[in-house]
């Protein structure tokens, strides 16, 4: 395991040059006292749309949104659509390709030099923020903690970060409760629990109802969210019955499983395309490592097709709360929006509903819906501007030309040309 002092030292050592080179060049306005923005169209993240508007930000908070373009703006985005920054509820921010081109998932027993790992992690965070994702939830490694804290202190450019640390995979009821406590005591914001195997191993259930209920109950007792990896339909049903917060994947979910989540108020984060296609496109970088076998890749190819049916049925399930998450890892950081574009263009999701799933609904799944994910007075000033209108043409999300997080501008292309 990489000692805490090395994790912190690696982040601190690499941060100075990285921040000077990247942030100094791009953080054009650092949480000024008052920032005035002219917006051509405003999407509020909860389904509303406004015409030309003047947005006033004070410190890190949206203070006013007024109709019309009044006064002299600090940022003229009058030809663009302004909306809340994206929220990706499932990434692996430490995952990257090593110098040999092979995947390195940056587990805590990694032989990689701490400084190298830190630079990869910071690069992943930076490109994610520049793409218009202002909040992420990372499920992966202890280095997430110091990265989260450095970003929160304003020392590094990156999206707001929540982490589960490494996931919980096995144990009896007492052991699972102890694992939940250990993650939270170490500083995790939530816990991730495996209730089934990877789809590369068939996605079969791994925890009984009693075991999963114990883990999610312990998380609730400690006041944190429980996120469940589940492919098999029975594992999905168990997560809903246990009162867990969110189900990830659900690649083998059926109608009753989807209905169970809807009735329990469980958030559902399907991964319809990006992560699977990224694996297939980079097969030579993964094959032969762990369960990345020929059989495993065959399972993922089947899942790419199967998820279309699962997602279509999910969209038709009343009251099911579908949220945006990508499972972004090595090869896909910074391309997060491609998952949402696929959900609309191939999966059939309504464009505005897709925007909501990546903003206010995603925020609600993180228990942060009162602070982020909505563009309205009193909310944190996480804003992006795009060419076009993603509520009408979801591909507009590929043209992010302005990024503000906590009232601080990290990316701005004057004139709206990327």
C-alpha cells in the first residue's frame, strides 16, 4: 500500500509545476467579487429554459438571473447556451495507461513511482474539467483523497471530487460492516459495494440479501451513501430491497429489477456505451491483465448490444431515476459526454431529460441537490457554455467553450470558437 505521506507528497511535489503551467494559463478569473455573464440561452438543469439572460455571480454563488442582456458583461456568452456543469457520478480518476501503453489501474499496491501516479491523476482531473464536467464521483484508490482535498483548496484545477476509495467485495455481515466503517473513517465520501461479479465474469450475484443489507445499513447509519455494483437482476433487486442509494451497471437487469429500483427510490446509473467501447477500442492495452480475457471481452461485446434493451426498458419504467455516469477510466477521461450523446442518439433518451440526468438529478444522487446541478440563485456557480443547445441537439456538448467552477473560470474561448 502506498503510504499516506507519499500520496500527499506526490500530489504536493507535482502540483506546483502542473498548476503554474495549466491553471495559470486557463484560470482567467479566480472567483472575483462579482462576475457578470451574458447568456444567449439558459438551461437551468431541472427542465427549464430561458432566453437571453444576464447572470450575476458573486464569489462562488449565483446571485441573480435576469431577463435580457443588461450592462457590460465580464463574459459575453450571448451566442451560446449556458447550463450547469456536468456531474459524472462514476469515474476512476486514477486509471491510466503506463509508458508501455498498458493499463495501470493505480491500485494502492502499485509499484509505480508516486510522482508519476500523481501526474497521471492530475492530468485526468484536468481534462475532465476542461470537457465541462465540474463534479465527479471516483470509485477507486486512496490517492483520490489527497487529490480531492488539493482541488478543494484551489491548489489544482479539477472537478469537485467525491470518492469511495477502493470498493468492498466480500465478507460476512460483520466484516462488511467493518469494511464500510474503515472506508468512512479513512475519509471516503461514500462506499461502493460489489453485489455481483464483473460482467467479464458473468455478472453473477456475490452477496446474499442479508450481507448486502448489512453493508448498506452500516453506510446509512454513518450518514453516507451506498453505491452498489450489480449486473445480475437478482443483485439489482437485493440492492433496492436493502435501501442502497444507487445501482451501477445493471447490465442484466430485467423489468422487475428496474421496477424494484423505481419503487424503492434507488438511483440507477447504467453504462450504455463509453466504457464498453473504450475497452473494445483499447483491447490490446487491457488483454491479459486480471479478468481482461478473451472470454471477458466477448462478454463485453454482448453487453454493448444488450444494454440497448436494458436502457430502453429503463426509460419506459415509471419513476425510475436514471443518472449520468460513465465508468470513465484509462482512455476515456475527458470524453465523458460521449456516454450521454449515445444515450440520446442510440438509446432514445429525450435530450432535455438527458441534460437533467447529468445535472440536477445526478446532484440529487450525490445528496448535493441543494448546492449543485441547478442554475439558479443561491446555487454554487458551476457553469458551462456550449455552442448550440444540448436540449435540442445533444451533440452540442462536444463544443464546450466556457467552464466555471465555484465561481472561478477555468476555460474560456472568446467568440465561442473552440
